[in-house]
C-alpha cells in the first residue's frame, strides 16, 4: 500500500487537489463493485496528467487510466497503485471541414453521449452506433467499442497518446493496432484525445437512428440494474449471450450477482454483489462453455486489482 506521506503530498501538489486516497472503487464502477485504490487522481489538464504519470513512473508506482469505469471490475481487495481518472479532460473542438468530412477532436474523458448529442446538433453522421454505450472517448477507443456492426476504429482519424514519461505523440489511425474490442497500445500509454471523422448529414435522420438504437437497447438489455455491459467477447461470430442461454445459465446467481434473465451476456448487480461473486459467475460460465460446447469464452470486461 502506498502510505508514504511524501509521495501523497507530492501527488496532491501536482494534481491541484483532485486526488483521493484509499477510495472505494465501488463508488465509481458502473457494476458497483471494487475495493479501495491507494490513489484516485483526476488531473484537470493534459500538463497535469503528464506530470503525474512521469512522477508515478519515476517512483515505480503502478498506475492505470480509466474513463467512466463502465467496463471495469475492480476486485474486492482493491488496487495497489494509482487509478488515473480522465473524467476532467472533456474538451471538444471542431478541427476542420474538408468537403463532406468534418473532423472533431475530443479529449479522453469526454463521454461518448456528449459526442452523440453534438453530432445530432451539428448534423454530423457516423457516431450513431455509439448511442447507449456509456463509456468515454479514451475507454471507448482502448476497448474499440462497437455495436450494430460498427466500431470506433471506423471513425477514428488520429489518437494522441502520452507514454509513461509523460511525452505526447499523435498517431494516425493506420499506425494503430485495432482489434475486436481492443486497441493494442504501446507500453503504459494513455489516450489523451482522439480526432474523429464524421460526415455532414441530416439532423432528422441521425436523431431517428439514435432513438431507434436506444429503443432496441432498452428492449434487449437489463438497463435497470448496474452492469458492465457484455461480459464476454463473441467467439467466432457466435453471440456469447446465445451460448450462455443454451447452457441454461440465464438467471443463475452467486450472492447478489446474477446472469441477466433478459440477456445471457450481461451480469447484473442485484444490490450488494461483490467482485468475487461476479468472478465466480465468469469462471462458471467459462468452465461450462468449454466442457459442454468446447468453446473458450474470453472476457470483454477488464478485471484489475487484488482478491
Ligand atoms: C449498459 C452498458 C452497455 C454497454 N454497451 C456496450 C456496447 O454496445 N459496445 C461496447 O463495445 N461496449 C459496451 N459497454 C462497455 C463499455 O461501456 C465500453 O467498453 C466503453 O467504451 C468503456 O469506456 P469507459 O470510459 O467506461 O472505460 P473504462 O471502463 O474506464 O476502462 C476500460 C478499459 O480502458 C482503459 N482505459 C480507459 N481510459 C483510457 C485511456 N484514456 N487511455 C488508455 N486506456 C484507457 C482502462 O484501463 C480499461 O482497461 C457497455 C457497458 C454498459 C454498462
């Protein structure tokens, strides 16, 4: 545990007050689970972020960037190190217009929902598929978030990263290693901002598509509970939810964690679930899928911390 007063004081100085020590992560994860992190720091500027990462790296303190924590399970023993929340970096700028293309640059902490609102207001098409994805720009790009056959990689033009020394670099899309639900980042890089390429379109059409997607999500997903979205990646074009349903696991429960009765690939927190309950469900599903169907299910959710 990082209890060293000198380190704590220095981080407080760099982060101009936006730092909490020994913070329970269940207060921050969409799933509502997670023990304490030694440090939760939310830099207010990119320069502050650069200083903090360089300082943490220099002290050999592990750190992890997060956005909205909607794809994250923090184990019950918490995280030994610093969780760096990008939530205060939320500036959006229109970069340029080139024919039908409009380039929008958004900082990593910008909620995807804010970009969708902007795209409706400004009649810009391309982001509609992100409707209902509760993540941030940084988390979305790291996860190459997607739905309805589209992924963020389809509309990203460039991503700005800082490395663990706090040095910034702009990387064009063609040099980024996007995969299904992952962007392979070099070392301990943190996404600082991204430029998206959107197309001039019709406000009415964009809004209708967004509303249609939100209606579909309300029907298919257990949105009245705390969740982390899809738990497993879909293996070779087969929906993981269907596999879990065929295994008869819908409604299966450990503690207050339950495989959703509505959608097999969601785990819901019925109230007081612990990370351990969720991880036991994940393990049960994986073992049954392998034993009964010969299918290896890989988690899409990110699991961090100590038991
Ligand atoms: C109700 C619900 C519906 C969902 N639907 C979808 C869906 O349709 N499609 C989909 O793909 N996902 C979906 N998700 C999952 C989740 O919202 C997405 O993966 C989202 O993009 C994660 O963003 P975040 O900001 O919450 O990331 P976090 O959960 O905060 O982080 C996720 C990962 O990204 C890393 N990360 C975060 N920020 C940065 C950064 N700035 N630089 C480098 N790494 C970073 C973290 O370290 C972590 O490994 C859903 C989740 C919920 C709760």
